[in-house]
C-alpha cells in the first residue's frame, strides 16, 4: 500500500516548511591539501522527517514500522554550499518508516571543500574550515535542518589534526548551517625536514668564514650550501600554494636565506681575488700588467747581462741575490694583500652575523607574535 502511493515528492505542510531532523553527525577528516587549499572529509548523516502520506492505521495494518526501498520513497537531498566535489551515497538500500509517518534514513557524504587554510605561521599553522551543509529552501519555503550533536572519528590524518568540530548558523539563519572544523598542523615533520635544515645551512655558512681565503676550499663549500638550499626551496614550492591572503612567512624566510647565501659566496669570491692579486681588475688586465713588468725586467736583465759580459763584473752570485730580493719583495706584497683581505673579511663577517641576529628576532616575532585573519564564510556574500 505504501509503495503504491509513489511518495516521491517532498511532504507538503500548510506553512510550506518541512523540518529535517539530523540527530547526530559523525565527522572524519580524510586529507588536507595545502598546495591546492582544499580538504576532504567524510560525514555520516542520519536523517529523520515526517511524511503524513506514509502513515497508516495500526488497527488495520498491525505493524508499528516497516522497511521500504529507498528508490520508492522521497529522501532529502543534502548539498554543500562551498563544496568543490560532493558525493552522497545511501548507507543502505532500505529505510525505516514508522506508523505515524516518521521516516529514518542515513546518508554518507564525501565532500571536497575549498578552504584557504591560514598557512601564515607554517609549519605552526592552525585554522578553521567551514562545511556549509544545507537543503533546498527559497523565500522562506522549503526544508530546514534541525541539528543535534557532532562527533569525530580518526582525528589524525597525516600532518593535520582535527581538534574540534562544532555546528553553527551564520547570522542565526536556519538556511545557513555549517560545520566549523578546527584543524591544527603537526609541526614536527615539516620543522625537521625544512626549517631545521635551513637553520643548519646558515650556521654552516657562518662557520665557513673560518676557512682561509687564499686556499680553494671556502668557495666550493659555499656553492654546495647554495645548491643544497635551492633543493629545499623546490621542496617547499611543492608543498605550499603559490599565493593567497595569508602567504606563508616561511617562503619569505627561505628567499632571505638564499639571498644571504649568494651574497656571502660573492663576497668570498671577491676577497679571494683581492687576497691573491691585490686588485679587483679582471684577470686579463692584471695579467697584461704583470707581463709588462716581466718584459721590462727581462730587458733590464738582458742589458745587465750584456753589460756584465762587456765589463765582466757580474757574477752568478749577484744574480741569485737579485732573484731572492725580488722573491722577498713579492712575498711582502702578497702578505700585505692577505692582511688587507682578511681585515675586510672580518668586517664582512661581523656585518653578516649582525644581520642574522637581527633577522632571527624579526622572523620569530612574525612567526609567533603576528597573526593573519581569513574570512572563511565569504562564499555566502
């Protein structure tokens, strides 16, 4: 008799309002995509509503309740207002109908919601995301949801933890219900894999100032640090979104550290050149000057040799003494260059260390003392 009624339209009432009761919701966070700013969740939603057309007289039909196939009865169609992709499945092919017309059923929803998670303090991020769960209603006519309580299951998903889920209604309106999900990031993994290596690379660069300028060890070491840091920067690019209202401050931190490493490498290259040649001129110009000096020395030596052969006064011992004097003068000149380059290197090290100390206080302030706010309900405007 009930199937023959073909009750496939929503129940009608004189007030044009149907109340759909949701006694409880079981919520589960499936995944959080920080790259595309989306998160996926699963909801088990039991539904209860009244349809007078499906009631019967128990004196005629001696059953307090019956089971009917879902395909033969109208069921409420839930939708997620801010959902990117939502699939709704019936938990069972049957539903329960009571003699007074009350119907009980359950649906399982898998929804992907666009949520601009506040990653400003990444990896110490925590933020709310909304799941706007509603049914059809227009101009005060239609269906409205009457929610009960919310419970969570499997709160741990990857690097994100679901701390709390509560039900709210925007502006007190019955047609704007949403789940307010508090997500908190587990900072251990990203801190150990990104932040800590960046700190250690900067400390290694500071320690590289202890390497001598004259030897070819400092510059290759600094180049390796720069390449290592670029690798971590590429990893960070794959984890975080390209933009947003609250851009992660860790991206600015990595860019600053990369600039500091490159400047430190360039400074070492310049000072190594200064310590070796005593000038910042390109190698071709400095070599031409040295060749000119050598040519003049050769000319003087040839003249002196001719003169010595003519006068037979110079001996091999005088030539050796002259050669040793030139070597001593060159060594003194190189020592002066080294001392000057080392003084400049010490000044650069002090400036470098001061900049890092000041920057450490600034980045700590913005990471823990500064906040960025995002309106997660703007999809209703």
